């Protein structure tokens, strides 16, 4: 396990000589869910792609290294089928984190690295989170402190025209459209009947064990009081600065801006788990530009 700028990843070499099947076993990850392949530079990404359109070059030039994953047509005989879930595309990313970059430079091979947690559970933003989820399943963890962004990469499918966002993430739609004005949103909820085009598409995902409910601003305290009615209930509340929730036993306040909120969301949910919350109330975030990734994660976590 090792850090990226987004979340901690569970890494294994991703070439034909060493298909990373152990990742699926450790995470309990279903075979239909593809892995992101981390590469050392743009040339390494192109080598794994059968097609590399001009829009991929523009996006890579602006956002790599960084929290952007590009889905391209896979080159024949380059990437194990298990990595792509048997599909004809491959998800590629060049991370900016110095630890990931050092590992790639030392290996001189691509690395598959999904989030270092059990399938559908809350992604880890610290080594402690990762260890809590996968203790005894992984032999080594590289601890470089908390990740800086706290939410997964944005996934853009450049194998189609116009390019489409398969998973919102750390790079906003507005930022993408400055470089690729035709990019469109494509909300993916995978039905598990075929390979998914992207990781992070399960209906329930990024979810704590406790029942999680997203409620409107102004309804947090009432929801916490309702969920806390059983004598043994322990209710947590994730709210924006300034919101009061006296009925909640555990309260985490997050900044009222999308970047700051995203950086703290998973840590807040992990804290709720660690403090034994049986239910979690989350104050709804704005339905405005910039909050797309946060809204996506809250929707899947509360399904």
C-alpha cells in the first residue's frame, strides 16, 4: 500500500508477466471492476493505448502529473485482462505524489493501484485508514502521512467523441472544459452484467458500515434525533461550518468549499466508524458547480 495525492492505493505490478490478481483477492473486488494503471509519464501511457487522440494530449499536458485518469483503447498484448475487467479500454494515470513516482521509477513497469480498502468501503486518506481495512491482507505499507486531496481522481473516457466523465473527482468539470470544451458528464451506475468502463461505478460505494443518510440543511438535528432514538444508538453528523446538531453524539465540521470539504470527507467518515457510530447524518452540499464529486460520493455512500 502506498499514497497518491488523492487516496492511498493498493499497488501491484500490472503487466503480462505479473497479472495483479492478488489485488482483487485482498479487496474482495469483483472481476467486473477494472483497475487504474499508474504510469511514469505520458510516453508510458501512450505505450499501453491503441489510440491516443489529440484531446488526451491536451488533458495530459494540463493535468498530468495529477488527479486525472484517462480511459483509452487498450493496446493488444500490453495489459492483462484482469486489469481491464476484460474490456477493450484501459484506465491510465500519472500521479504527482513523490512516493508513487519513486516506486514507478524504481520498478520501470506500470503499477495497478485501486484504493487500499475493502470493496465499497470508505477510501483511505491515511496509512492508518488503509491498515484498518486491509490488515493481514497486504505485506507492506508506505506511510507518507495524509493525502493532500482526499478524493479519487477524475476519470475521463477519451476513447469516445465527445469525451465523457465516467467518475467525477478532484478535477472539476469547469477545469476540464477549459481544455476540452466538448467534454460531457456521463453518470455511470454499473449493473454488474458486463465490464464497467471505470472504477467507482457501483451503486453503493465509498460507504461506511453505519447507516448513512444525507439530509437537507436545517434537517440535520431532527434526523440525528430520529436515528438516535434507540437507547444504544450512537449518531454522528457531518456538517458544514456553522450548522448545529446537538442531537448527534459525534460531530465533524467541514469547510464550506468543495476542495476543503472533499479533502476532509473520508477522514470524517473514518472517524465516525472509529468512534462506534451506528448511524451517520450528512448535511447535503450545494447543488452547484464544483461540488459534483462530493455529491457523487455522498449519493453512493448513502445508497
